[in-house]
C-alpha cells in the first residue's frame, strides 16, 4: 500500500460520477515467482462506497479484478460539498479508507 | 463470524480481519449480506450460475461494453449499464478464467445501474454481465480476443 487511493467525484445534472483508483497488487495466488514458488494470493475482497452516510455501492471482488483497480460508478442526489467515502478490505485483512469532497 | 469466509479461515482467522469485517456491519445490513462464496470459487460458468442462484436469461436491456481485442489481458476495461427496472445486483464474469466470477456489485436505490471496472482475462472468451432485477437473473455477453494472457509471469 505504497500510494493512497485516488477518488474523483463530480456532479453534473443531478448525477454524481465517482472514479476511484485504488493501489493494490491484486495477486491471484496462481502466479509463481522466478524460483517457481507460488506467490500467495493478495486481493481486495470487499469495497464499500458511501455518500455522506448513505451506502451508494457495495461490491465483493475476486482476484480477477486488475491490479491497481479502477472503479467507476454513478449515483443520484449528490451536492457540492458532500463527501464520498470508499473503503476496501482485502483477503489479508488490510483495509484502506479514503474520502473525497464532491465538486 | 457466522458466514462462510473461507479465505479468512484459511489465514487462521487473523484478528485484524475480524476487526475490519465487524466495523463494516452497519453497512453490510444494507448490502448483500453474504459474499457469494460458492459463486466465487466455482471453476466453470455452470457452477458460478449455481452459486448465484440460477441460470440467467439473455437480455437485450443490458448494455455491455468491452474491447473486441485486448492486447493485454491483465487490464481489460468493462462497462455494464442495465436498463432493466429494479436492478439490484450486477455481476461480472469472465467465462474462461480459473474462477469465472470477477466481481459482484450491489446497487442500492439512488445509484445508477452502471459500473465500470478493469478485469483480468486469461484467454480469448466471452465476458458476461449478469444483472439481478426484480429477483430474476438476466445476462449479456460479448467476446473479447486476448493476445496476451492475464496470468503471465
């Protein structure tokens, strides 16, 4: 978890578009390293997005989601100054939460 | 924890994992309560559909946008828009991946039935979007040709 998650959220015509770029290796557990030893699985299992305190998107992910996942979704009812919070949890129990203010 | 989380159990029930999950309980009550683990570990489409609770009906109301040819199977963008009324859940499946189910989204009321994500595609195959609307499953699929697999290395 070298770099933080980047979130951009913008409201146009009542619809808020959220784009999030998470920083995660998303290892499937099926790859092997140079010495032929399997690389243990390490991937995001759960993502939760909230607008102020209301849930706007929830996801369960498997290891097939690409490295440094990019997620894009839209919801209604966002206003400038509101906050969007995205949290992920991975299979090793690590987690990261990031907040962005709507523009 | 009274729900099956094989991945967590395998790790010997790390205290951290338990804490992180417990903290999410208030939100979880609103979302799909349990990770569809059976669908995530299924090794073929049939098994995945079984885990999701049925075989979906093909629908033209699901707009699936994927590249026809992906030069790099490790990063394949996929956009799903559902025009079905009452869309509750959106699933993204890659037919020939070791485990076809890549992601399961819950769409609460007020959220547009649209998601965009990047997934790994092991080999040329169909990318499938499954939408749950009004308690029923619908699907749309499109083939993506992969010139370089998503599981290299």
